[in-house]
C-alpha cells in the first residue's frame, strides 16, 4: 500500500529514486517542526484553552512527530541498503500501485470536499463562523486544485 505521503514516483534509476527520498527529508522535517509547534502552543496556552483542546493538541502534535520520524527513519534505512532501495523503487514505480494510490487519493479528496461543503451548509444554519470557515476551505480546495493542475501541466 502506498500512502498519500509516500505516493509513487517516476524515478528510472536507483540513484534518481535516492535523490527523491533525500528531497522528502525536508518535508518530514517540516512535519516534525509543525508537531513541535503544536505541542508548544498547547504548553503556552495551557489553562487558557479547554482540556479537550489541550488533549487534541497533545495527541495531534505527538502523532505528527511520530509519523514523520517513522517515515524519516524508514527512508534513511532504505537509502543505506542498495537492495532495499531497488525494491522500494520498483514498488513505488509500479504503474498499478501508482494508479491505485492516485485513485484512492482522488476519491478521498472528493469525499472530503463534499463533506466540508455539506457540513458547512448544515452547521452554517446555527453558526455563521462555521459557514465562513467551511466555505473558505471549499474555495481553498477548488483554487488549489486549479493552480496545481496548471503548474503540473506546465511541467509535463
């Protein structure tokens, strides 16, 4: 299974795949930093925010740090072993796996888009702030899709 943080690649050689894994390091480090910021925000606002929110920040920040560390360590282990590197490259370049991952991601994005829209409409009846936030998220999703499509189509 290929997750949305580990989608397939078009690397033709093991060295090219190794360079792509190295490039992912920065993303994982940013994820770790985001988790640390989340934990720091929890610590800073303790006593000001509700216990539920404090617990949410703790769990969310910890899970982001843990998942990024796991992916970072896994990639480091893959890059150090040529057999593993070759095996992972073959698996991540497999057209069937890439197609399944793309279809799953597309389906999840569509469901998230629809759920955000529906929740915004329903919850917006009672709370105008939720309506504004959900409509902002729906618009952000739509605009980011159009921009990403244009940028990616120019690259290919």
